[in-house]
């Protein structure tokens, strides 16, 4: 394909058919250099016709956008409730858990009514407020600077407390789940705290609705192989589930 117009039309047609394109495939199909393909993708992105990704382009924005927690709680709320109820079965006989920040893991706090005493470690103010008068629940609130959009603490003070702790299950909320990039969120400081929480938990369970897949936030938390479970809703693609389980993660679909 000699003309730029022909190449651009070809790329957009492939995007409409498959939702994404890869640079190696475009090189082979259009018989042009990698430099030319990258320039084409850049020009199309500048025209808001696609989103560039690592190794190609996509119709959908792969980057997570930070939203205030009071706005996010109304997005896919029914799916989040189902995910949280399913997650409760992972607590088992553990006497301590961590509930991270985010609207999906907050639903775990809402439906947590343990028959025996349990300690809940959390950086999230909303979680502590939800559980502070709940029978059989003892709360360890992590301190530090409160991140306004999530109403959650992060930073060196919170991380220092974690150095002396261990727990059974970590319920972790994320903004992005990506096969190559792993788990991520939009805030770098909270990403660091989440890394510390993963280090002290015997079981790591990520709670995320299906819109979080194939997205990336600014702050990387960890690779997929550091996670035991991902609990999500039925809208996740079977192909994505298969690829994640090949990485050693057990995917649970909330009913």
C-alpha cells in the first residue's frame, strides 16, 4: 500500500472488524516498515480515531481514568455486589483479612457479618465507618495521608504499620488488569501500599468487574502471578479468562 490514505483506511477497517490491531500484523499485511506503521498509528490517534497500545492500536481506551469514589460506586453497582458476596467464601476460617480501597471491595465490608471474631485491616475510611459497630469485627485502620478521590490512606505511615502484620486474605481493588502489565491503579502512592499488602497476605483476591480488563493505570501493583484469585462478573470474555488462568490465576465468575 503506497498511499497514506489507503493504509489508514486499511487500519481502521481492521479495527472495526477485530477491535484491535498489532504492529507485526500490519507490517506483514500492508508490506511497509515498522516505522511507517507506528507513524500511521500516531496520526490516527491524534485524529481521535484509535488508541495506541503497546505493540498496536485499539478501539477502546486501555488506560484507566481516576474517578472520585462517590462517582464510581454507582457504576456497575449490581455486578460489584455479586462479586463481593462471592468473595466472602474465601474468608473461610481466617481470623484476619485486609480490605483495600475501591468501591468493589467496599461491598465486601457491606455484606460482612461474621459469626466469629475477625480482624479487618484497611486503609479505607469508608470500610472502617461501615464496620465500626459491626458485631464480631475488630478494625485496624491504617493511617497516613488521605487520598481525596478514594477516601483512603497511603504513604509511609500506613506502610510502616504493615511491616509488623500478617493476614489470611487480601481483598484488593484495581483499576486495570492486563496480561502483560499486570494489576494497576491510577494512583502511585496507593500502588505502593497495595504492594506491601500483597506481601503480608497468604491469599490475594482481586475483585474487579469486567470493564477493568485490558486496562492499565499509572501505578503498577504487581504481575498476575502474584495473585491467587480474580473474582469478576459474567461479562468478561472467555478468551480473557482462559489466558489469565494459564498464568496461574483462578478466575471466579460471580453469579
